[in-house]
C-alpha cells in the first residue's frame, strides 16, 4: 500500500496477498447420475469401473467425481471380498470340525 515503493514490487505483493484476501470458494459437491452395473461379486468390479470411465469420457461427470465414485466401488469390493472370505473360512472350518 506504500505508494513510494516500486510498482513491480507492489504488484507482486498484491498478487501474493490476493489468495488470502479473496480466497477461491470450495467446489460444491453435487449428486451425479449415470448408469452402473450391479456390483454383487468381484467379477462385477471391472464393469463398474468401465462405466465410470465412460461417464467421464461422455462428460457426464468430472474426473474428480469419478475418483470419488471409484473410491465407493473400492469400498464395495472390499465388502464383497470380506464376505466371500468369511464364507470360505466358515466352509473350511465346517469340514475340519466334522
């Protein structure tokens, strides 16, 4: 704000301070709508990911939105795998105790 200071230095300082004085608003999350196949088994995951990629390619969702959806699909994959492993362990334990 010192008018006796070199103009280039003042411009530089204003540019650096602008981010603090006028911060950019955070993006507003939105609901996204696009087709995904049912995800019941681990074999369904590649199709679901392909659906997300198609939605990005078609401009239905942004890459960052796709990343969020893929994280949800990954959580579903873990749940499916955990259930499958639990069933397999219970089946093995059932064989051993008989």
